[in-house]
């Protein structure tokens, strides 16, 4: 089952389930996953200051659900450490689960929608797979929309654009103290990539970047083009020569034929090997070497 | 916890209807094919009252509307053969471009919407007795 990691929440879902809606807020939000015919799973999170009394919360939640939605409240269930209950809405069984993760002070709610019979095995497998993605050396892994990357944990998601075949996610803001990490993946290369990769990459340089070098190299059959340089927030900082390190890389993965792009603007030096395959990975081949 | 998550059964029902629908081409739409395989669709308008000699002496081309579909739109148009369902067209589109199902669904739905708004095709909904999206 493919792995999804959104914010600090990770779970494994059936191959056909895709994320259709997402919230970017770290403290409170919801994601919705669907198979090809309908929504199948709703994942909600909320950061709470102190541990909730789950039994009481569950009772309140049942009452609220019964009042607001025309539903029959069914039996209570406990699966793999999750407390839950069943409801029936318009003939469709929904299973609701709650759990509190103390390390992250986060309460999680999962609602499965079962258009046919409730699949207890699948439900258990998904609930068991749910975990909080740890932060390692200041980096946290995300995996969504075909992007699998590590982002600095102190940066918050600032931009997202998800379209058919295209996914763009950016973290951090480019103000005077700015840092930015951006990860992108594109399909329809006949339309998007009408020039050599180096020229395309050059056209993508963010405003304020002064290019210092261009590199071309091959990493496990992936031909990668990179640009390094300095980013200056304004002319004055450029005159003072107080810029930040900039690195961008782009390549077409020979496995999935998608164009991948990342750029990093930060204080630290990012080496080539740390960027491609570690900060952004396209396939298992490139992961193994990294 | 949140308590604001509403069931989505109503929304999913509409997906099934869309996916099981069959796009039917407007027979009045004539194709002009370009070298890059893209298609231009032309629909001749009813002859207006003013389209009489001497106007027709110098205006040889009959009044018409034309739409360039682009490469991807042309692919979708080609797959609309009055037989395939929307779901089957999405599967073809995804296989061609290596997309996930909902990526293709959004893209194909946009093209079909555009074509339907221009009355170049209409969507025939699945019949009551055959409500399976794949017609199984």
C-alpha cells in the first residue's frame, strides 16, 4: 500500500485511493481520500493543549453526529489502539475512530466510508499503519501527489498548486530573513519542456538570484542539471554582498517520465548528493544510491 | 473531535453518474485535422438572411463557428465515439499520460465540459437498469 505523509501524519492506503482535498494548517485541518467512485476516508487533526478524555469526547461526538446528521449510531469498536463507533448514513456504513498522540499533542479522527460491506481487514491495516512522522536532523519527510521529499521542519507550507499532472509545494517565505524550499513534479513534458533542461531551469530562477555555476551530472541514469548561486532579497543586500545560498536542480526521471524540480534558499550549504535523491526523490533507483 | 465532517455520500453519487455517462458527438461538427494531430471543429451556422448575392460573391466561406481543441483536447475528442463512457475515456487518457485516476478525471472533465458548453457533444447519462460505470 502506498505511503502518504501530509504534515506530520503518515498512513498507508490502498493503491486506488488518492488525496483529493487537503488543509495546510498545522494546528487543525482535514484531508479527504477517495477511490475512483467516491470519498473513502476523511482524516482530521487538531493540536490540543492537554490530553483529551477520549471516552467523553467520543460520547459527545456521537451525540453531535446524531443531532447534525441523519444517522443511526451503531456499536462501539476498538481497533489497534483506536476508539471508535459505527454509523449508517443513507444505507452506507461509516466507521469513526479517534486517537490522541501525546508526543505531538495531536488528536486524530479518521472516518471510513464503506459503500459496500465494511472491510475490517483493510480498516485495521490502515489504522495500524497510521503514525506520526518523526523529525530527523531538523528535516521531516512528506509524501503526497507523487512527491517524496524532506523539508526543514521549521518552515511552514506557504504555497501549493495541484493540477492534473502537476504538483507544486513550497515552504517558507522569501522576505529579508527568508528561506524557501520548493518541490515540483510535472507531466505533459511535450508541452512543458520545449527547451533544453538547462534553459528551462534558468528561466525558473527566482527573482533576486545571481547565478554562479551550472552543473550537469548523471546519477543512476538520471541526467540532472543544477544551478547554484546566491539569492539577495534586495539591491542593498546585494551591494553588501549579504545573500543566501541558492541551489536548484531539475531532471526527468527515466522511470516515471516526469520532470522533477527543487530549489533551496538557505544559510547552509546543500551539496548535490544531499539535494537530489535525499531532499527530493523520484523513484526507488535514486533513493538506493542516495 | 471536529464534528464538522459531513458524510459525502451525495457527492459520490454524482461521480458515478458522470463516470457512467457516454459523450455523444454533435453530428453537425466537422473535423479539420492539423499535421500535429490536433483537431479544429467547425460547425456551420444556419444561413443568415444577409448571406445572399452579392455578399456570397466575395464571401465564399459559409458562416461558421470554429474551435481549436489543442493536442490533449483532440485526444479526448477522438476517444468520444458515442460508445465509450467517461470512465473509459479517463482510463485511456491516464494510460496515455501516466496519470492517476483523479488527475485524469479532472483533466478529462474539463475538456468534456468545454465541449459540452460549445454544444459539440452532450453527455448521455447511464440508464437506470445499467448504473454500473463500466456498464457491467
